[in-house]
């Protein structure tokens, strides 16, 4: 007797398979695309488990897959969360950002800078993995973040403490010698000079002309510390003096004029590139923003919201804009490459017209 095949059941199975394969969400599951995590979840009828699209589990047969908009929808349908990708705990990126944020708070509260191994143990991961994830989220290594935080504390303590020694211990250093070994890197000068507004610190500067108006370039012993643009050369000089009220401002010599010419050349012809030693001072957050700015290629733009995402702080759009506005190194740290979400130009320290001109030159170079 010949066994008869239930044609209608085979057809329904094939139809389910075809419907899944033709669904664009299936391609994301096959590719394990992390970019769509959170947009939907898929469940496997034969296992009773639901996963996020990027799950590393074995790819199921398409006819056994169902898609759900949220994790709650999948659970209401009777599926349980995958133990591998943990879809009920938020996206992997969100989990990493939360863990790194907790470690940042730990670093800030610690009396001394924790080692990478100590941070890894606290995070429950390997030192290598933590180092990579921390830098991905913050733009800084754990060590650099700790140094930037300590630099901010030193500045705050020097501003309110009665003595330099008191400020050093208040910032978490357990010895004067250790701090003085690092003081030039932390402050760009000795702490005494810093408290005095840069007294006895020599900063060379020169003011030139470029196609966008007047331009001032200033350099400390560490590198270029200011590139300012405007219409009034005297206003640029006053701006520099306000930044270093007690520093010794010295006019640049012939060799320094070559540096100014290099900056002017970059403004007029961005394709030449600009490779200068920079004296960059700012908070840990500002440094994260400025590092991300320097990674934006010439001719490209990003929105403030996108820049906030790149540094792992998607809700800090306003703070990102403020960090861009605090940048005193025009063109070297290209804050002109940041635009509004609708592509509009706004918020440039040296004027929207200069911002437009710089972007036009980069686009056409």
C-alpha cells in the first residue's frame, strides 16, 4: 500500500518558509546584524526560545521562525528568553554603555586610579575585552579616563584650596612627588603657575590673515594651544590673554611665522592636511568629544546627535554641542564638521559663514 503524502501540510510549510525568507528581517537574522537589535525579536517554534537578531546561536530553519516587535510580545506568545543573547536585558550596546558608566563612576570615587585588572574583575570580564569595550564607549582607555578625571579634580582643587599641597592631596594623589612627576602632562604647567593663571609660562603667538579673516595661532611648550579666527585681530589677542591671564605672551619669530603659514594654508586648501602637536586641555567629556571630532574625515559631516552616539552618550546632545563650542583649536579640532540633524549650520564659535566656507572647501577639495 502506497503511503499518501499530506500535500496541504507540505504546502503550508513551504509557504511559511517562503514568507520568512522574503521578510527583510530574516536577512538580518542570518547576518546576525547588531544594528537592528531592539527593532524586533525572532522566536523559534521548535525550541520555544526568542532571541535578538544578532544572537550567535545556530541559525534556525526559516519555517520555524516567528517575528515579534517587542520582547514582551514574544513572551506573551509563550516563548522564553535566550540564555545566550539575553534579549530581555536590553541591547548589547546598552548593556556595555551601562557597565562602562558604572565603571566611570567607580573610577571617579576611587581614592587612587584602579588598575585595568581591578576594573576587569569588577566588570566580570577579561582585561583585554574591557579595555576594548571601554574605549569603544568613551573614546578613552580606562587609564586615560582616570587621568582626565584626576586632571579635572586637580584644577578644581587648585581653584579652591588654600595651598598647592592641600590641592594635590584633595585630588587623590598620595604624595607630592608623584603629582609633580605628572603635573606638566595634567596641567600643561606647574601647579603654582596654574593657580597664578599661567604666570611665568611662555606662550608664543602670531596673528595673520587668511581668506576667512584674521587668524591667531598660539603655542606653549607642549604644542599649539589656540587657533582663533575672527574679524578683529585685537579681539583675538584679548581672547588669548583671557585664557592665559598671567602667562608671558611673546610674539612669534620667523620660525613661528612658518607655523602660522601652515595653518593658513590648511584653511585655504584643506587637502594639504594639518599635522601639528596640540596642547589640548579639557574635561574628560570634552576630550571624548574632541577625539571623536578628529576622526571625522575631511568632506564629511555628522549631526550633534550622531556625535553623541559615537562617544556612547546618546542623551548628551546639548553637552556635546557645548564641548564643540568650548573648542579653542579651530580647524585642528574640526568642530565645523558637526551640523544639525536636518543638515542646517549653527553653533559655530567663529561664525556660521566661516563654517559654511570651510565645509564647502572640504567638499570641493
